[in-house]
C-alpha cells in the first residue's frame, strides 16, 4: 500500500512532526482543556515504562496534552514510544499520523527494541476497558485482568512511571461500556475489543459505538508520579503470578490514590468557578438596582 507505515518500525518517529504538533495543537489544547501537567521533574533518564489511565475513548485528550507538555519541557527525545492497538495502527488515517509521532504496534518485541535503544514506552493497560468505562466510574482506574504491563517491566528490568489524569472522561457521557453487547455481537473476533460503548456526545447524541465527536471543554489535570522500581526483575520474576499481582496492586493503588485527589481538586475548582460566577451575577444585579 503506497505510503503505508510499518507499524513495527522505530524509524517512523519524526521530531519535526512532534514539534510542529506542539506548536499547532498545543495552544488549542491549552485553550480548550485548561490543563495542568505536574511532576515532569520525576521523569528519570533512560528506559522506563509510562503506565497511564485511559479516558475519553479514541479522543483521549490527555495523550495529546502529555505529548505536548513533554515536547515543550523536556524535548522530543523524552516523548515515549506509545504501544497502540494493532487495529488503530493499521487504519488508513491513523497509520499516516500516529507512527510519525512515535506510536508502534503493541507487542513485547517492539517494547524490547525501544528499551534496548534507551528510550521510554507508554502503555494504557486498561485499554478499551478503561477508555470506554461508564461515566459513573470516571473516578476509577480500570485495568481489568490485564497484567502484561507488569510482566513487561519486570522482564525488561525497567521502572514504571505512573501517569494519572483526571477530567478527560468528562468530554462525553458513557452510559455503558456495552460489554454485554460486545459479547452478543462477538466484536472481539473482528475488532479485537471487549466493549461496544453506548454514549452521548456532541453532535451525535445517543449512539452505540464510538464515532468521532466534539469533546466538551473540560479541565484536565495530569500528574507524573515518582518511578516505581521492584525488588526483583528478569524472566523468573515476570513468570511469578503472585509476585506480578503484588506489583500490580502496588501500581494501581498508588495511581488510584492520586486520581482520588485530583478528582477532589477538580470538584473544588468547579465549585469555585460557580461561586465566582454567582458573585459576579450578584454584583451585576446590585449595580442594575442602583440605576
């Protein structure tokens, strides 16, 4: 196929594309989502595995915000290679864009080559389960039964850098992740997904599936936590199911505590905005009465 990128190549990433994206998309993202990205100083040199929660379906604004923040503050060399779903990587439109920004097909061999080159990898362990979770669970990190990220970090001997975002799941409303509908229609066989979300979004309203939509202008907070290193590493550790589960609990519990805090912070910000708006309205009415 002419112009088709090899989804397993590390050579597709183009620093000029990342810099251009930051220049063009950065101001739009910062105006629309008013983001705060904290903790970039916690990022160590060398290979590491960014482990992030996933929100907002395919729009996932926190992904783009994080990439822009890293490009601006740390340079393109610190932008990680993102392990992406094979179906997404091979779709005609995304295949033209994502590889140039450093996305590669999600498999252990690709991750190993990135670490061997001294770079970082970004994963969303929850994948579709997290990105399309019900809006009632917007304050939860949903990784489900997936532990491959822990086994990868242990096998490669790299630290995990948790990255927690809050707010991105408010860009739409997810009525249900539609796991029951996915099982009924057997979507895993042809889409490799275990969900078929029922959503409300702009401009479509109520839909089944996840068509491109206009995200609501919500406040997004992102925090990079201190790296987590484990006492054991190597293939033996990665094959120890009990040890892998303990490492997983350490990571997800740490991330959930931070997400809880960020969600409380966003609620306080909303109350402060409402109070400020009511105060301005009150002053306006007071001036009108005086006239």
